[in-house]
């Protein structure tokens, strides 16, 4: 089940106070890149490189071939695009059928992008740029207790742990957007891959359309000052303890102490002792180049780095109303208790 997506334009106090400066101020020689604006990172590129692709940068023709072999919401791209041409809902599965999921109640609302990610004008076959093979360098035997839970099976079949609200995935409970949209390690997802950056002298705020999350990053004079102002470790905020500074024309954001509940569901798993370092730089009037490096000796054999771009959006941010009027949770739990009672009576 995907959370309800309501496309309702709202008037936000952030939007009302947002001031767009001249884009000429983004120049690479500037100590502080201008990031303010509305951006999107929607793309069909995946974190890791496809098995039959041996290079990071591909031609337009090669990009089309990769897209042809990419699936969206369980469908080949061609079938998915045909499905999005109608607003008709998908017919329910037959009783006892294996495919319980309805692919987001209809495919019309899904908008993952239509091309591979472009960074500095180049098509990328993976977000990962280090290691060179485009693969996550997982440890064969992680030193942390780490179980990667496949909630895709639950989505497709309806079968999963329904012992209580806490057993539901974080995204299903509307606590965090699925697909790691808010990060750290911010990547697009099936839809709502839009961001609003608001930059002041003391903070950078990243408002995320999925699921109306907001990262508030305090800005310090340098790395030493930022690292000297850590929040209490006991807080374990959803997006971790992020602190930023400007360095060589980039915004650098260092994040530690990410809430451990995210590890099993995140696209960028990390333990509380790991660190993610993000770098934002302006490449052009319409592009922010974004890198993040993941360091966690509990899970990975080496640090690894991903790179993608945020491109200037051509529309507005929309409200993501995830739980307003949502009766799914009581229905799921009531059904689970009924099933348990029936099984107990057998």
C-alpha cells in the first residue's frame, strides 16, 4: 500500500517568505553557492549499476537501452507508460491471487522520471561513482545486527507482520518518505521527487515533497565549529544530527547519529556510529550537483560515494497529505486480529 497522494496546491509560510536572488550569484568561485529554489531529482537511474553495464557514463543510445530494461512499479517501462495514460483504477486481483498489490491504486499518479539521471550533461548508469564498479561495498559479515527487510514483497502480496502499528514500514506509517527522499543521501522515488531549498545566513532548510519532510541544517563558520556543536546523542533524530559549513564553493553537510529504526528500510543503511557527508555545488543556472559519501565500518568494506543532480523544477511544491482521513491502519489491524481469532478457532 502506498500512502495517499493529494495534489493540492497550498500556501506555505516558507514559500511566502522565499526570496529568489539573481542566479548569476551561483558562480563556482563563490564561497557560498546559491541553492535557494525548487528542484527535482526524478530519474530512472538506480543506486547501483546494472549487471550488464560496465561504465558510469553512457551515451544517449545506451541510456535508452538501460531504460528499456528498467522496471517501474513492477512493470517494464513501456507497459508502465501505457498504464499512466489512463486514470482508471486497476481491477482487483482474483480471490486468492498471488498479486494482492494494486500498484498504487492506479499508475496515473506515479511519476519517477522518464530518463536516466544527467549530471553535468552526462547520462549516468548508476548513482554510485566510488567504487568504480558502481556497487555498494557490503561487508560479507557485518559487525552490526543488520537485517535488510524486503517490504516490496509485503506491498505486492499484502502478507507481512501485522502484530501492531510498529510492525508496519515507516513509510506506510507516514513517518518518513520511502526511497530515502529526505536522506541524508537524497534520491528520487516513484513520485513527489521535488524539493524546496531555503538558504539563510544561519540555516539551510530542505523541504521534501515526499512526505512533507523538512531537514533543518544549521550553518557554522567551518568544519571544526560544526563538529563542536553536536546535539545530544540520545536524540537520535530521523535524519540524524546534520551540521553544515561552506568550503571551496560548496555546501558541506556532515550527518551522524541517524535513528537506527531507519537502517532496515533505508536505501542508505547506516548504523549510529556511521557518517554521511553531503556536498552541494552549483554547476549552472539550472543544476545543483549533489554528492554523498557513506562511511560505516560496521556495514561496508570502504567508504562509498554517490553523485546525482538536482535540476530546476518547472512547477510548484505540492502538499503530501499522507494520513489525513486514512482509515487503513485500523482496518489492517482489525483484519489481522480477526484472522488470528479464526486461526485460533481451527
